[in-house]
C-alpha cells in the first residue's frame, strides 16, 4: 500500500509538471496568478515545473525501494503538514477562493491523511 501512495504522488506531480509547463498561460490564472511578467513566468515554471518534476522523480524512487518507505513517509508528513496548515490558514484569510484552490486543498489534505495512516501502520 505504501508503494501505491508513492506512485500516486509521483503520478500527480508528474501530471502537474506536464500541464503547468505546457499550458502555463492557462494554469497560472487558474491558480490565481492573474498576470505574470517575465520574472513571474520564470518563477512559475521553476516551481510548478522543476520542483514538481523533482518531487515526482523522488516519489518514483521511493515507490520502487521498500527500504526507503519509512523515510519517504516521514518526508511526506514533513512536506504535507506545513502545506496543509498554510492552505487552511490562507483559505480562511482569503475566502472565497476558486474551485481549483479548494480542490487542491482537498487533495493535499487527502494525501496528508493517507501518509499519516501509512506512517501509523508501518513498522519501523
């Protein structure tokens, strides 16, 4: 089950990388970046392209080697807890937000809960 979690993360990050890189003119406004100058476009592609591709590759490696599963779950918790805390706070401060933002929040919360359950049930 832990491998499935890592493969799902790898797939999600790879898919987001592809969509955000190829369709950045459409995805940036969809996520709230209304107008990007050249520096903003560079930053958007670095984070939504490069960083997410790195996360996809990292999760793919974790999925393939059970020796890394416990460490990968810890990494996932350390990644998703701050993301979810920031997401909840910003949703409260900046409401109402777009359906894309709310959907992303639901996905992040789901991934955090899944990682937590796997962490609690894994041996280590």
